[in-house]
């Protein structure tokens, strides 16, 4: 699935008539108890991040709703932190930072330590589109 997104973006990058694209991918690994699915995804997800940085005009937002709850890791101190502090980060390559400008990038940096809800992300994308 990550390869598919990379292929689509690569095709759009070389097509001068391509329109802007907002794509969404929801990955649900299932609630399994041995942790193998997420372990098997790590390398592919890592490569996906590297691929997305190569697209200078592409913002990539990654978030999760909670950490592992059904594996022994979920009961460790680190696992409990992951459970209650879901992942949220954004890849903003150089082309995006140039387009947004220093004031908006400074706001993103300032806001990264503030509480927010996903509705704010929705509103931000509506403004961009």
C-alpha cells in the first residue's frame, strides 16, 4: 500500500498537467496479540517516510489513535506512554516550507507542543485546498 502511494505521487510529479492531490490512507493493523504485524510494517513504514521527503511539494501527516494494548509491550512504562500519547507528526519537505513561509512554519513549530484535536487538522487542510 505504501508503494502504491509512492507510485501515484511519482506519476503526478512528472505530469505537468496534474492537479493538486489530497490523498488519505487509513492503516488498521488489527488488534493482534503477538505484535508481528506492526513489527513487519516498521521497515516499509520507514521507507515510506524516506520516499515522502523526496516529494518537495507534499505534506505527509502521520497519526495514530493509541499504542499497543494487546501485547506485553503495552504493559511496560514505554508502552503505557505510547497508549496515552498517540503519535502525530508531519513531514514538511523544503518545497513545502518555502511555500508556507517562515511565519507559518514558526506557527507549526510553536503548535507542536500544544494540545489539539483532529478537527484543527481538518480546518487547516480546508484552508490549504
